C-alpha cells in the first residue's frame, strides 16, 4: 500500500514550496495531483510517482486548499481539505522593522482566535509582545519549528513575487499585509502593548510630548526648512517640554535631548507618560499608537491611508496612491502649528 502526506508548511516562501504532496510506499504508481483553491478552482497540478514529492509552486498565503490525488485510471484515491482548526500553526514575521511588527501582531492573535489553533510566532521584537499576547507562543527568529500543520511568513514586499505576498506593501495600508496573508477581514486593529509598562512613570517637572524626527530611511524625513524647530518653539511657548527620543542625534534647540541608542523599554516609558507623540512614518510612531497615545504624524511620502487611521493627526502634502519616496511636496509648518494649537489648548 502507498501512503499520501500533504504538507502546508512553507519554508521557502519566495519559491512557493507549499503545499506539497509526498507519496510513499512499495507499489509503483504514477498519480495525478491537483491543488485547488475552494474559492478559485484549480491552481496547480502535475504527476507524482511513488516515493516522490510534488510541490504546488503556488501562493504561500492563507488559502482554503483542497488537494485531490488520482490514480492512473482517474480514480480519486485521496482528498485533503485544508483546515487549521485546533491545529498548530507557525507564523514568522519576515521583517525586522519595528513598525511592521507592531502593525501585524494583532492579526496573528486574530488568526489564533478565529481558528482556535495553537500559534507559534517568531518576531524580532518578542519581548515587546509576550506579555500583551500570552496565548501566543513566541520563539526566536530563524527557529525551525517541527510537527506543525501550516506555516506562514508575513513580510513587506514590493517586487510582485507571485508566491511570497498577496499584496504590494506600498499599495495598501501596512496592516493589510498581515490581513491578506492570514485571510482575515479588512479591519484596523490597534494593538495594546501597555501590559508590561502600565505602572512605570517618568519624573519630569511638567507636561511634555515626545518627538522623533527620523525613520528607517532618510527620505521619510520632513524636509520643511526649520520645520521641527518651529514646532518645538511653538510647543515650548505653550508650556510643554519636548523630549527627543530618536536613536539618531538631534540638532534641535530648546529640547530635552534623550536621543541615542537607548533601550526600547525606556522609550516606552517616555512615550506612555507623554501627552502625545510627534513623528514621521516610523516604528516609534507605531509604538506610540500601540501604547494608546495620540500621534501627530508628518509623512509626505506615504498616503494618508497607509498608516493607522484612529487617534492620529495626519499630514501629507501630496496626493498619493502608493508609497512614493520621491514625492516632492512638503507639509507647511503653519499647517502643523495650526493643528497643534487645537491639541494643546
């Protein structure tokens, strides 16, 4: 007798190496294997002989697979329906960026709840998530996870690889990368990362806001001439301290300079005790949002819909349909100060 093993565990997502079928046994046969998407019919097919493996070479994101195996006469000898319910599923964050990880983590929890499955997750920021998501099992990146039912990689892609990602990350809201990869409803979910830090306070003499001028790329920066300094001067005139928390050194005057390579836990405490956070489209802005803070964001290279939509004052001088690092328009300083005047009354 021959046996049939179907695996939904992708290990090479850019090469499309799942699902795959391995046929084992001592009876030589040539089988015809069909990989169906229940919603979109036949996706891939091919012949597979005894003691061989066939790979679908198809999309690696969540799919309601149906795998049908026929013998040489066309008789169906095996059918497998994909169903992660109460199974063990691994999800790997395929991005180091802080903002990406924060944007996507709540959807891994939604996947776990929807399918009532055990989720093993690897991220580059496990310490940030463990206490807020106690029902997810976190492991270190690049951990090889055995004996699981399915495995997904969530990563930002803009090269239109046909296997790796269901959407181009520049053309959709960032959170939708995880939504589409995991087959979930298109709904914004705000993560709550306050669990570990709720009782930590920072002692400053008066109310303050946090500010980070920098992001992962220089062209994300707000390039209005002397823009941030004018914003700082305005806030100080209204009785606020401005605490700079960027990793990169600042040249701003009249601020509390806490820039530098300071641990994320300290940044969290700074942000949680602030009145609000100012920044660009960066990990620290996503972190502030996940810590329950209002965010004032200036990003002239990403559409207003690309980041989160709740509890945010958003500026973009360009009418963009996708992320565009070459966009030339710059938000006016007076527009920012006008909006800030409504926040600091």
